[in-house]
C-alpha cells in the first residue's frame, strides 16, 4: 500500500518565506535634483566661508603690519628730528673750526683726528629703523595697501636710506690717511661739511615732512 504524500506544513512555510517579494522604493527626478542641489549648496557655502575667513585673516594681518610700520615712522620721525638738531651743531663746529686755526690744531694732533671735538656722540647719534617696512615688503603689502600710501612709504624709506649714507661717507673721509695730516685739516673739514649737508642735513626737513604726511594718511586709512 502506497503511502500518501502529504505536504509538509513547516517546509511550505519556509519556502514561502524565501519566496517573499522584495520591495524597492523608487524616487523620482525631483528628489535626486534636490539632493544634488543640497550637495552643491554645501560645497559653495564651505568655499564661501573659507574665503571669508581667509580674507578676514589677511585684513587683520595687513592692519597689524601697517600699524607697526606707522609706529616705526613715528619713531623714525623723532629720531630724524634729533639727528637734524645734532648735525646742525656739528656743522656749526665745523664752520667755527674752518675759521680758527687754533681749533684746527686741536682737532688733528699727533696723527689723530679727534672727532669728539666736532661730533661728541659720533658721526650720527640716532638710527633710523626699517624692520617693520622690510616685514611689510616680505608679506607683499603692496597688493593690499592703497597705491597712494605705498608710493609715500617707498619714497620715505628710499630717502631714509640716502640719509643713512652720511655715516659711511664721513667715515671714508676720516679713515683716510690724508685726514690725519695737520696740513690737510681744512680740506678734511670741508669734505665732512659737504657730506653732512649733501647726504643728511639738507634732506632732513623734507623727510620729516614726509613722515608727517604718511602718518596722517595711515591714520585716515584706519591704521
């Protein structure tokens, strides 16, 4: 007698679970477009914020650099005013020595040029600085500051460099062997006077005025 074949309820249940249909959620083009727009917006916002932060940092750096330059100009103006007064005294002593033989003999004696009788604090008594200006140039400040300001600052520091040459030029005169000879003292004093006037003293009033104009301009521009 054949056994009747009856379906296994448990097996049928298992097979039925494997044959369960999968459900896919379909999105239309509007949803994809919205997601793409959100991604693009996020990227643009990030770029904008990065650019904004960078610009703000550069503005702050520029302000700090130019504020330091302004402080340097203020200090240099004071130093140049002191130099001008000091060199005026030197020129008076040179003029006095040129007309007094006894004074000339004191200036040069025993093959020694006694500079202290004419310039008691040395050839110059103050230094003009340019550290802040050099830093500004290294940070390409010319692309960030106004053309008018950069023109004035460049002219000031160029003139300042010419004035600083006086120490070198006077030293060349004094360190020459001929300056130690008493018979050459008149010529030595004339050369000293010409160097002081040509390189420093006659340029000083113009430079002092330039400092004043540049400082006021920087203040008006917020530095």
